C-alpha cells in the first residue's frame, strides 16, 4: 500500500507534466509540498486524503477539473494500460445508453431529450441520431442538461451539429498543452439523424451541469441557437485526463482549454449563465410554457416524407 506521500508525489508529477497552465502547476506544486512538509496529510485514509488534497489544490488554483478522486474499482498502474481514463469512460457510456436518459413527445408536440453524459462521436453517433429521429417532427425541442456531468468534446460538437444547417459553423477551438496544438471543432457534415434547424430549442441547465454538458449549452447560446433556462452551471471548461496514482486513487489533470470563436472565451470558473434564470426544478415547466407560446405564434408544419 503506497504512502500518502507517494500518492501526492505521483499526483504532482502528473500535474506538472500535463496541466494546461504550466505556470500555475508550479504554484500548485509549491503549495501542496508545503502542506505535505507540515504534516497536513498524515493519518488520512484514501477518501479523506483525496478530499483534503482536492480542497487544497482548488484553494490555490480554482480549476474544478483539478482534483484527486477515490475509486472503489481498482485501477491498473501499468503505464502500458494508461489511456487517460478513456476505456473506463467508454465502458460507462455503453452501460448508460450513450448518455441519453430519455426521449419523449410532450403536450403541444414539444420534444424532450434528457442527456446525462456526452458520448464520443464515434460510439454515440447512432444513439444520438436515433434520439433526434424520434423528435424530428416536433414543433419545438427541450434538451435537458440539468444532470449532465461531462463527456467528449467531439460528442458535444456532434450534438450541436444537429441544430445548424451544414458543416460551415465553427463551434470551438481546444488548445492542448501536451501537443502544443489547437484543434478546431466545426459542425459535422454527415449525421446519423435529421437536423433540427428551423424550430426553437430550449436548453435546461443547473448547478450540476458540468464540462461537456456546459460545452453544448454555451455553444448553442453563443451562436444564438437556443434559449437557456435554469441555473448557472458549475464552470469546468478544460478537457481532462485521468491518471491512476494508486490502486484506488486517480488524479484528474486538465490538459487543454476551450476557446469559443464567438466570445473569445469560455465558461471556466464562472459557469454558463442561462438566459432565463429560475431554480433548476422549475426549468422544465418554464421552458415548456415558453415553447408552447412560440409554437402558437409560429406553428410548425412538418414537410411530407419523400
């Protein structure tokens, strides 16, 4: 069983090597080493150690993705198996219907899709396309992201692509420290379901909405493609890798940062602020009332099948 000191040293090595802001990594390391030398982590068990170190990390650098996590599932410490947590994420998505919790048609022909996580574009394409097919002829659409806690940048771009007419919309840029490159994300040319371009879209958010869920909400809002309803989100805009530093301890290290081409910024630390701020539990009712008013004013007539 590794000592707390060993776990912390391994975590600091990962942060120093990968954190997207190298100058902040230096400050973080100095602060945590100072607390380590002062005995701040002596006698803590695994769960308590993770919570304490995370609090200290975010006290110095308030990045909600920068943390130590306890996991009941043993993790491989073999460098050959290191994949930044991708395999575990893919397994989780396969077990949870690629993040799509429910799809419904509500009163007034309003579509509803509840998304808990943002799948990868490759594995999630068919499920995302099927969800969009089921709401294809609705008069308005509500995307419920109130419990969406993250996911894939590529998947976020795919979800957003359904609400634009073609592949000509520049959605996001992501700068990656590891490769010192910036990747552009544009709307996808070919989708597994029909686009939803000529009707109103409402996105529900809450204080739980995080990371990939925030990406979808922020991008649609910045492009004027959706009305956001609910609470301000948690504020995590940095794509992150997970590394095992002990059998039951992971360090999550933000290795990249998002830059929106419309705003020139992102939602890190401040969250996505909805257009209509209401308590999260009231967001669906509020959005449905607004959608029904829009539908009455601008009725949607579905085109005949060809």
